[in-house]
């Protein structure tokens, strides 16, 4: 197992979705909302010349995207099948374009339930 440095930052947003694939009768198949929490983690084997993985301010673009595209929205308009798993992948894929050391994105729908998309 390789040792590495990791840093993370969390963001919060509110949004609604409906998961029609679960079928009628399932509570999540109707429109409903969550107070989501998102955690992004970057990972590096060696620190950069500044002695860090990355400045925490580097996550600012991700926060702006979340606020602009996801916060107070219906996630079905942005993400096909907006499960916690697919929301994590959506944020991961968007973030990889500018954050080459991104390691994982974790999305909480509730305090107890989360999904993670990661590089293994």
C-alpha cells in the first residue's frame, strides 16, 4: 500500500429530485428534496513546492459550479437518474477537468446516507 497526502473540502447545497426508476409506491419516486453535503478529496504522493497537496482555495471553482448548477435546482434537469452515486460522478467528472489530483467525491443525501465516486 502506498502512502499519500490527502486534503478535502466540503460544500453544501439544497436541491430536489425524483427517482422514477424506483417505481410507484417508493417514497423517492415522487419529487422530494435533500440538504446535500459534498466532500472533495485530492491525493498526492509528494507535496508540491509549496509544501501542500493544493491550496484549499483551489476548490473555489467547484463550489461556484455547485451553487450555479445544482443549488436550489431540480437535479433531474442536470443529471440523468440523479441518485447520490450519479451526483458524485457528475461532480467528479466536472472537477477532473481542472483538478488532476482529485481522488474522490462523496455525496450525503442525509446525515446517515452517502455515496462515493473515487479512483481506485
